[in-house]
C-alpha cells in the first residue's frame, strides 16, 4: 500500500537530503553510501516526467553534483556516472534542469556536508547510536526557561588590577571563544556579578546553538560536583539525566564550552583543566570559562587555571583572564531603570538617585552589583524616618540586616496567606507567639554554622529524606517540628535535592551573625540605622582598664568563645571579617568582648583561635594598639597588617605565622616572642649613618661588607 507522505514534497526533499548526507559521509560503510546514491538515482528516474517535483529533481541534481566534487572515493565515480546517464536518457527536461543546477543553486534548504561526526536522530537510530539530540534539546529548554526576569547589566572588566583601560567583558569572552585559547578566568569581588555574567553567557550561547556544528554550552556550579578534579563534565551530564552511553557519545564526537562557576566556593586548589585532561587524545574537547573570587587567589594563582605544557612544564599561551570592574555611575542608573521596570517599588528613579547621592559613602557601596540590588530593596523602608538622607549612616552589614529582616517578614506574610495543614498551623502559631523574626534568624544562624562545621563552608547542601536520616541535615531539611516553615522564609533556594543561599555572601553574613548579631529588637519595631564608630588610641592602652561600657576585661563571655569565633580560623574569610569589622565599629559591646578574649589568651591557650580572630577584627576596625600591654597573648596566624603597635609590649607573645605587613611597630618589645613564620612583607635591611659607596659578599656567602663614604666599613 502506497504511503500518502510519498507525494508530499517536503517529505521527498527530506529523504533526498538524508540520502545525500549518507552518501557524503565516510563514517558510513561504502556499500551503504553506494545504496544511497542508487536510491537517489531511482527517485530521479521515477520523477522524470513529474512536473510537480521539478524542484526536488533539481535538488537531486545539485546533491549529485556536489558528490562528484567533494567525495574523494568511489562515490564520486558513482555520482558522476548517474549524472551522465540522466543527461543521456531523460531528454530535454532534465538536461535543462542539469544546466540550471550548474548555474544556479536551487532555492531550497541547503544541505551541509560536514566531516564526521554527523548528528541526526534518524541516522543515530539507523546506526544504533545513542540519541543525544533529544536530551540536548531538553537541556536547552530547561536552561532557557524563565530568562528575562532579572536585571542584567553587561559588566566591564580590566586585564589586570592596575590597568587603566577597561573593556566589555561579553565581547572579550566572545573573542576568546572564537580563538584557539582554552581557559578564560574571570576574577571579581564578592557580589561583583561573576555568576550573573556566567548565566547570561550560557543563555546567549544556547540562543545561538547550532546542533550540527555548534559546541554545547554547559553551565557547571562547581560546589555541586562531588569530584570536579576528575569527573567534571560527566558528573554534570549525569545530573541532567544523560545516560552513560549518551555521555560516551558526546565525549567522542562533540565539543563543549564549559562555564564553571564558583571555583572559590568549591574550595578547589587543583587545575581543573589539567586534571580533567581536557583536549587530550580520547578525552573531552572543550574551552573553559571559569570564575573565582579575587581574594581567593594567591601569588601563584595562575597555576590553578592555565593549561600547562605536559612535556616541558611551561605556559602554553592558551590562558586569558579579566577582573570585573565596579559599576560606573551610568551602569548604576541603567540598573535602577531596569529594576523599576521589573519590580514594584514605592520609590522612583529620582528617589533612588537622591538617596545614593546624599548618603555618605553610598555611591561606593553600590558599585558592587549585589549590594546595589540589596540597596534598592531595603532603602525605601530603611530610610522612612529620615527627612534628610545626608544624616543617615549606612554600612554593608546594615544592608544585609535589613535585607534578611524584610525577606523573613515577606515569608511570614506568605505563610499566613497559605492554606496550611492543621499541624503546620499550630507550628506557625507557636513560632509567631515566640517571635517569628527571631526564630527565623536563629534557624539561619544554626544552619550556616552547621554548613561550615560539616561541609567546611561548601554552600550547596544535598539532602535526601531517606539517605540523610539521623544526620545533621535532618534537623534543618526534614518536615518535622515545622522546621520547613522556617526554611521557606530565609533566603534559601532549592533545586531538586540541592539547597543553597541565593548568594554566597548571605552564607558568610549568617556566619558573622552566629558570632555576634545586631542588638535585640522587638519584632514589630522598625530597625534604625546606628552610627558608625571607629576605635581610638586610648580605648586599648591596656586590656586591664575598664572599657567605655563599664565591662571589665576579666568578664567571661563563653557564648562568644562557643561561637565560630572560637572554633574556626576566620582570618582567611575576608567577607566574614568585613561583616564583623563593621559590627565591631557599630557595637561597643562586641568590641569589649573581643578585648576580653585577647586578654584571656594570656593565661588560656585554648582560646588562641578566638584571640587571633579577635585581634584581626579589631585591627581592621581601626583600633590602635600603641603602648598596649600584649605580653604573653596567644594570637598565632592573626592578620595584623596595617595595624598600629608603636611601643606595644609583645614580650612572650605567640606570633607564629602572624601577618605584620605594613604594620607600625616602632620600639615594640618582642623579647621572648615566638615568631616562626611571621610575615613582615619586606626583606631585612641595614640602616647606615652615611652613604654606601661599595659592597661585597665573602666567597662562602656568609659575610657581607659595605664601605661607607666616611671611610668606615
């Protein structure tokens, strides 16, 4: 029985196109390719006098003509013979078509004859190859879903921190992708927009993805990958439901653009490009765009990213980097306009611009995109009581305080409007009666503390109801005791079995809250900004003197020692330190508690982690330690860079691995201090009374001599 589709021109054209692909592609065996040419011959002859299929017959001519020119094997001869036979046996009509085809390419869908591999679900099925196009189309739909709902400003960037010229980062990355270079590193501070840029890049690449010739864009949030140093691409594909056979097919025949986000969050130290053997024989073929916080990089940071010549160990010249620049005034205004077009706000453009202009230091804060986003959300409520914005003092930690407070308030309203189960209604009432806002803050602090304790700060939590019973995760992510209600009102997102805060800085803010939070406020009282307060020289002349609050240095604040301040070295946690530094400047109580911890370390080595953290925070807060009695303090690993310690007594102190770069230490007493590994940031030098005229080392290199202008040596 004849199929109706046989007379459909579109169907016949598609068949001709597939036959041409088979004939042109050497991945097929020779017999199959010859059969494809013969099939084309049959279609051509059968339609010799069919005027309805003139265009299709002309297309067959075009395909055969292409085969005679492009195929370098027996297929060229078969196609050539068929063309000669057609011209000899089929009269004027097809001779005319042949002439037209030689001079004018048919105005039809152009077939692309590409070298293997060719990707086609039909060919895959015939050859028993795993279908990769269907899951790729599904992945593309998923990744493009919901786009356009967020504000996005294309960032500017610099080649180095000291560069004066900047450039459009999007254009620079596109230029990289068109080159032979392999790794592009994007650096930036917390909240600079690295992840936002990476997601925008992925969307742009999927929008322009060509399934035949295109490379596959693959966004990888590195903290979600268990072993990124060895199984980076395959593990990501498994998470989006590719089978092992499909993964192998992609590895052998396709190329990728890897967009690796959050290198610092995954706490990596390995070179992922090298450890995954990218672009080696038989391995994944890919270019890599990878992002990392600026403060995470060390002096030799490039070793963690750039491709290395495996034979000679040198730089291959395939590495490129850029550092995201702070927002300009024009970018800030563009961001606000986009924000107002997408969000409801009681303020307009002029209100925001007036606040940013009048509030001291606000312009500097909002050069950071995430802080700008937070500011736009919280400023209308935060500044309601201010007639004159210039009298307001807003800091980064206050913006986060208000942002989290408003987020929990909105969550509370949302829960009140929902149809809760009887059990959840009772749990919600208990939480409301005992102070819902404070319950939410407590839940956030305890969750963050557990993440740092059990996952060393990895921001992504995987939770399975069955697999994580009787683990620390159950207390936070199960539905018992109504804890899921609190989980719904903090800035946490969920994707399948993965939970994470909407921004890494909120995790760090939560850890700072676990050390010390803002003063207790009634839940119904509006949060009022507090004045920023700097430390003074006289405030710490001796820890044995009472502080301004009347609290003595011998007071035991066990809650502070039981917090992350006493259990975790925070010196390397730059963002956490910044939150605590601002808190110490605003809250005299915290400053006094930090003094007490340092004083206690003189007689109790068990608190030395807390003491190192405490003095690091105080130095960053601007406290000066001139003439301070710091004898026997235990502060190994502290960062005292740029601190002021003139005439301080550090006799017998534990200063191992302390950072003293650019510290003022005139006439400091260091007798008996432990100083192994201390960092001064400069080499030792000799100060002479006169000009040095000549100098030399002894032959054994142990002695150095300098001849001065006055004749002395």
